[in-house]
C-alpha cells in the first residue's frame, strides 16, 4: 500500500487555528454504515445509552518546548521528547553549532542542560540540572508543543489540554478529548454512561511525517501506555453485557489493541507500544465506535482510522467534511464512527 493512497487536498482555511469556544460547541460528523449525519458535539449523548462505555486517554501534555541560550549567547529551542531518567531526556534541538558537551541555559538559569551526545533520529541526549522540580519549572518557562500547522499564538495553554487530563507525559494532545467539558461529562454520567480512563503518552511520532513510499516500511515511535485492573475489568464486563464501547481518540484505540489478548479481552498492562495500524490490520478488540478528529493527509492517524472504517469510506467522508466546511486537525471538529 502506497503513502499516496492516503492523500487528500484540504483548503488551508479549514485548518483550525484556535479551539471552539466553548469546547463542546464544535461540530460532529456521525458516520454509521455509510450514512453520514451532521451534528453538534453535544449530540454525542444521543448515541449512548445507560451502561455504554466511553474510554478516555487521561494523559496530560507537558509544556515541553523550552527556549534558551548557549554560553556564547546563541539561541536554542529544545523539545523534550522522551524521558530516560529523572535528569536525562532525548530531545530535538533547533539552533546553530549544536555540539556535544555544550551547556544550555533556560529561564533565569534555573534550568541548565548539558548535551551529552547525538543519538539516532537527529536527537540529542541532554542531562538537566534544575534548581527545583523540573515539572514546576516547565510550567513556568515551557510552551505547549502545538503542531506546526497552528500558526496563531495559543494564549491559554490549558486549551491544549483535555479537562480530564491527569498523567503528565505527552508532547501532543489526545485531541479527540479536547471537545469535552466538565459539564458535558457530568451529563453523560447522569445518563448512566460509564466513563473510564487509560493512559497513553503521545510521542514525537505525532509530528513526524511518514517518509517511505510503502507504508509497511514505516516504523512507529514507541509510546508508554498503562491500563489498570479496574479499567480492564470495566471494559471486559461491558463487552460481556453487550454494551457499546466507544474509544475517544486514536491513542485510546492503540492502547486497547496493545493490551488485548487473542480472545478479545483487555488485561492490566503497563509498557511501550510501537503498534502501527493501517488497512489490512486485524483488530483483536472489537470496538463499537471511535470518536476522533479529522487527520492530516499521509499521516499514521488517517491510516489508523482507515483501518478501522475502510480507506475509501474515510476519504469519501473527508471530502464530505470539506464540502460542509468542517474544521480540521487538532483544534478542529470531531467524527464519530459507529460500527
């Protein structure tokens, strides 16, 4: 299967530059058995019944983009990618004359990094020294690593977080969850919908383009995920009771597949997943629906939703979305795909 099979043309004015306000006022395309309905996100509750399950990814985005300088005064931009231990990270660096043993200074020198070595994928291993807890320093000096197609300045950094985010670790938001408000979640619970979390920390792979001609040659970045025993039991019980199970986001679907056995049951799991899902993939866990945003052409995410719903079906639905002026990508509108 070729990379070009997942291409489509999107007018640039449909790339959402800011989130909907309020969050749940975004639009919702509902697709079920080739029937497309145009709704508001709040209408999601009409497709859920008492006892149905919504599975959320509760990962929070780190303000992982930090700006600093070298001893010489040269400016650098660092993106923290993967935590190796309490002081060492794999990072991407923008700047001139980046060399090993260079010291980098951030904030009012409250955070100092030393470039230890260049590693695979054009990354660098940096060892940090912090006057205080690194997480607290990042809250003050770090910026949200919003995707490069978002050109407008994000004034409220919390708008690139879900309202239910709990576990720090992502460098990109699980964007399907950005549409939920606390009030709307309360309405769903009042209706009897069961809402249960898992965690998958979104890695830099979200930003990296697929560069191979044949997609099977693409290698996914490993991502940390965790499903606890309570969530596993909740999901398995819902399946036994024949309740609908809806995954909120491609990251949630990936975590479920990574934790599923050959009998279609979810187990308590903690580890890394480099699962690459594209058309032809045989799903072990049988979801009843996937709530997701509209994804970039030629991306691993559009490949995943194409595996779930069918490539032609997805590309046809994207053309419909363009005709109806839906907003695309991270801050854009949502799609509910029902089996």
